[in-house]
C-alpha cells in the first residue's frame, strides 16, 4: 500500500514539475524602458528612462539611447523595484498533504547547519505564480525546533539554487514561548513556566558552548593549528557569535518579545525579530533596542478574542510610527504571491503607501545586508524590477513586464496557462 502511495505522490510531483517547465524561459536582454514613472523608493518618483544591461540598471535619465538595446514604451505606466518577501517556504514545499514534497522541517531541535538553500526547488510551480505578481526575491526559511536551520535569500529565476542565491543566509531561532501554544494547550500555568525556564536554560547553554567554541577556533587559527573535532552545528553559529552574521529570531507574544530584546542585548548579538504579532504593544521598547523587525503575515486574524479585528493590519504601522525599522513577510508557500496585498493592508491601516512599498523593497534589503544590490531603482543595482499599469497593491493592477537579474521573465505561470487553455478550450466530442 505504501509503495502505491509513494509512486502516486512521485507521479503527482513529476506532473507539477513538468507543468512548471511549460513556462517560457527568461532571457538575458539589453532594454531601455522609455518614459515610465519610476518609483525609486530611495529617491522619490520621477518620469525617466531606465537602461538594463548585463543584468544591472546601467543608467537612469532622459532620452537614453543605445544601438544594441530594445526599447519598451512605458509611457503612462509605473516601474517599481522587485518586491522582497522577508520570510517564506517558497521552493521548500509543494503540496502540504504530500510529505515527500515538503523539505523545510528536519528532525532535531538544534540543527543550525541545515541549509535551506540546498533544499530549494528551482522548478517549483509556485515560483512563476509568485513572480508574476511582482515578487522577485524571497527568504526561504526552515521551520521546526529551537534552531531549525539556516535561511537563504533567493531570486526567483535560475536552474539551480546556487544561481538563485541572492547574497544572504541567516540562522533561524525560535525563541521560547511563555504562553499557551493554542486553544488545545491544556498545560497548567506552573507547567508552562517550567517549560519556559527549561527552554531558556537550553538556549543559554547552547550559546555558552558556541562562545567557547569560537574562542577555541580563534586560538587554533592564531596558532595555525587544525582542529580535530567535527561540529557542524557550532560551525554554523560561529559567524553569529562573532557578529559577522544576523540571527533571525522568531518571537510573537508581548512578554516573549521583551525577553528576547533583553537576551539579545546581554549576548551582544546582531539580530532581527520575525513575526512579532504583539509588536504594537511594545513598539517603543523595540525602537529603543534598534533591532529591526520582519513582521507578518499582515493578512490574518487576531490571536485573541479580545483584540480588535484590525490589530494585525495596524501592527506594522504602529511599530513604524514608534521608530522601528519594519519589513513585511507572508510566511506562505503557494500564496507568497499575496505579498503586495499584505503590504496594501498595512498601507491602508496606518503605514502609508510609500512606507509599505519600502517595507517590501528597500527595508528588507537593508536588514539582509544586500541594499547595495537590490531594493530600489538605482544605477548599478541588479535589475530586479517590474512594469505595471497602476498601484501594485491594488488587485486590479496588471503587471506587463518583469525583469529579474536583468532577465526578461515571461508573464506566465500555471495559472495563466490554465486560464488560456480553458478560455480557448476545444469543445471535444460533444458536438
């Protein structure tokens, strides 16, 4: 019976992969986008030409020309930097009900050395579905135990994970929770407190060992000695301990956020908070710490019956108003395509359109340390951008052209192929 199930699952995955490959190939191009309104994010809006060459934004200005470039008339249209989702499972999961297609959750509580990049599927059918909505880059992140692995920032074009890699990897840590895990949680208050203390002790013990390991490693390097041990978990934490890499801390409840801020300060860690659904309650404390936040999803329901219906929608704007650096994520797989609508709700509920656009472009690029390469329309940056006939946060807006790493990406996905198939369907034998 199991053999039949596995064979069926394999055939289903193979069928989906073939469907993904039906999308036309992205082509490396030299092109001048003429006369569009550039929403640069970094330097306001302006009507100008934009020249793409060798995968980068070669020039921005008026009356640009080149004997080797194609031209695209963008008069009356809007050009935006590609959107960046600060936390997803895109490329790591395909069908939730089929375990063989999910590769984001490994066994073990302390596995920071498990790299999401090695598990990314470039042929995922969800990738074309996502990018045609203007999302060009996402953080693919693992889930599971206390240290479930290392996330990777990827561009949504490439034949291999290495080709898709966008320059950032970050270890994920799920911070210990001091509250109930859900309505089904029947633990007493005493048991909850004991579990929290046990989990906090565990992360402190891990961190002390990581600090000691870093000292031993540094001493060995000074003496030009080779260590005889093999410890991939501690090797993965070395850059974090040395302040060379950012630790991404998943934390949501008010008390847990305050505890995480204190823990980060004590350990002297370069960190960013993720999730942060109760961030609006302690926004001033987060701002005081100077730690950036990647919050979301914004499209969601309140976690408590006592909360207002719009508390999740207002969360990004309230933190921003307090002085917090805020990026937005979906934490989705197949619905990462809804990132612009998450940002749109944040914009409508206090964040404002300009800041919401920044929260899915330049701000995540700054948090991930890749703002010199992406996140805004500036000369010299990678040509991750799209052309639209209106505001990308509006569902009625259509995206007409998409470029990722300077490649002209066809505006096709499994959805558009199905639409075209049934729009002009053959009536078959029933004539």
